[in-house]
């Protein structure tokens, strides 16, 4: 029927207008073949991995502590990607190669470790999962909807964890800690995990069209902010400050949402009062260094000393603790990489994080007219800024979540480039249609009849 309509229009209307209409229909056809359709099984498995990684059921569900759910879901996602390899188009992003080089560098550091080769090898093999999951994410998150759904899973999971943690009020030396054992039991780890997800919750608040979700995400931001303050994590506070500065600059100043500044100031004043002096007391320890701060300083200088002694390959992933002098990690992700993986590992690590900012700069430039992509890019910028600040006080270089943030930026930049390419093709088709000669080509009529 549509072909018959085209033939009638071709015979009756101005050919330039008909060609223009055909170009519009072709554009709609390209959009209807959504880039999110392929790799569906890989995307479903990726969702399961993201859910398992952030919710961490093995930490709180009885009987599941020994179940390697993250490993199982990660392998399923990789297998699903391999079975769908025919749908993969284009080149792999630069970050994949940098991650592969970093994994290789850590394997070399394990082989040359002067401390414990076996432990370093195990840590390096664990890190080798990161490039695989990164590859699945950058390829499977091939639509704006998919990207936002995965961000929804992360922000929603952390918001629930923050709420449950406040409700349970499990204190560790007067500081709020995770309600259950596991990765979120330490106040410092818990604080940074929540901080990097906070800007994502803000983005979802702005993007939600349903008032229920707007209220949910607004309440989540309050709960997450409160949980961060109650952890008493100084690194978490600095990460929160970095996220606030970057977020207000991106959303309030450049995004022209001035009301966010007033809301942020009001919220900060209320949370300061509710925290009961926790923030002031903890930050005082930086001005007048307490025992914890002094110990962190000693570990920092010791990690630099180890870097100087083993600049090429370090002492092997996870081995700094054994030669630190007090069986502590570096408490600094940057010197963790340099002391355990060598200076080349640190350079690769910084390059990967730098790719995240480069991707966001490209995404914001290409998506200036597309509101959703712009909001997500601004939120991810604030999350990355928070990680850069907070990871200077925690050893997080081998964890998944900094690389998950970079993977989001890679997917977002790819979507922005794809959208820009489509708009350019549409513009060229429209320009070609307008410049077409005003005469009907019998060959075109014959082709359309044959198509019918």
C-alpha cells in the first residue's frame, strides 16, 4: 500500500517533493531498525551482571556467600556476545586496547614479582575480567534506552543500599557502615560507592517524566547524601565535594538550572545539622592530623618508595600490603597502580580515566540539541570527578566500578556519533531531494512497480 502511494505521489506531485518524502521515509526506516535490537542476549546477561555487582546478593542472602554469581553472569554476557559477533559493526574503542595492555602489564608484574608471584597472578587474573565486561558493555549498550536502563539499575541499587544502611544504623567506631558483611561493610568503600552513583540519581530525576519516579529519585538523593555524611569518610566527603562542584557547574550553570544551587545549599545546611557534627569532627583530623591520617601519610610515602625501587613492573598486584610495614594497602589508587604494577600501569590507568573525560567532551559537543544525552553526559562527568577525588584515599584501581563509569562514557559517545551520522545523512538526502530535476524518470516508476 505504501509503495502504491509512493507511485501515485511520484506521478502527481512535484518530483523534488516526492524524493524528499522518500528520504524522510528512508530516515524513519533507519531509525525503526533500532541499533538496540542486536545483541539482546548479551544485554540481558549484562543487566544480570550489573544487578549482581551492585546489589551483591552473595553478601546478604543466606547460603549464597560461595556462589560466584558475578563470574557466572559475566561469563554468560561474554558468551552471548561471542554468539552474536555477526551483529558487531565498526571498530573497537581505544579503551579496550588500553585495558588489555593494563591487564598484560599486571600479568608481567606478577611474573617478575619479588614478593609473592602466586598472589599477584591471582589478582591479575581477576582483573582480566574487566576488559571482557567492558567490551560487552560498550557493544551491548547500543541504544540510549539501554544505557539509561543500566544506569537506572546502578543508581537504584545503591539508593536502596543507602536507605537500608541508614535504617539498620550499623555503626563501626561511631561511623555508619554497611548493614551486612562484604564490600560495602567498610565506611570508606561505602561512601565512595554512593558518591559516584549520586549524580546518576540526579540525572534520572531530571529525565523522569513520571512524578512518582521524580519523587523517588529526589528522596534517593537525600538518603544517599545522608548516608555519605554519616560514614565519616573524609575521602567520601572530598569526593562528594568534587561531585557537587562538577554537578552544579554542569547542571546549574552550564545547564541553566539555577534553582539547583538554592536546593543544594538548602540540602547541605539541613544535612549538616542532621549529621550531628560528624563532618566537622572528621575534617578536623586533616587540619590536626590524627593517628589515622598519619598512618595514611606513611603508607603514601612508602608506596612512592616502592615505586622508586620497582618502577618498571612494581611488586605485583595486591603485594604492597605485605611490604608496607603494617599490613595495610596503599589507600591511594594511583600509588596502588604505580607500586604494584609499575609506572607503565599507572600511565595506562590514567589514560583510561582520561578517555572517559574525552568521551564526555565529544558526547556533549555532538549532542547539544539532544537533552537526554546531554543530561547523562553531565552526570557521568560529576561521577568521574568524584572518583578521581575519592580514589586518592582508597585502593580501588582493581575494582570494576571506575571502568564501568568509563564504559558508560564510551557507549554514550558512540551513540552521539551514530546519531550525528544519521542527521548528516538525512540532511544530505534532503539537500539532494531539493536539487533534483523536476521530471519523472520512467525507470523509477518501473522499479517501484516491480517492488510492488
